[in-house]
C-alpha cells in the first residue's frame, strides 16, 4: 500500500511542477545565457525581456530596446525592428544576446524556462519572479 501512496504523491508533485508554465506574453524574462555555434556565454542578471501584444522590449545594463515580434505556426517566432536608446555603454554580452534574439526563429517554454532558438543558436531565459 505504501509504494502506491508514494507513487501517487510523486506523480502529484511532478504534475504540479509541469503545469506551472509561464505564458510568453506579460512575463518578465531574465536572460541567463546564450550559445552560438557551440560557444556558451553566461550573462550577469541584468538583461530582461518582455513580450506583449506584438511588442518586444528589453532592458540591458544601461539602455532599453524595443521592437516587434510575430508568432508563426506552433513555435515559430520572429523578433524584428529592434532599436535601442544610446544612454551609455552596455555589457558586450548583453548586446550579443540581443543580436541573437533578433536572429532566432522559434521558441519553447517549459516551466519557468523560455528557449529562443535558431540553427546553431540558443538563448535561455527564466521567468523573473
């Protein structure tokens, strides 16, 4: 009887974790790292992005950026027309991550992790709670 109870309890806990997926829109996403051609680059916790009603926004170290995005078929995405303020200089890694976001063509959300990808390119973001 105990093994069945433990199995049911484990299933309930894992199901609740999987069900807690954040929506793409109206969630503040923090960029954790990106990988281009097999080279992984970790970012400081300063860059965030948001998606809302076809509009894309990003906060880098000093500057803010905006653009548009379009969702295509099931997991397709295009981030376009990105422009940024020029208040000061941003960390080179943040600028590279922003460029990578503009090149991506698909996305997937699993739990609190958003992956935005293209062939040879991956940007990983986490919901900023």
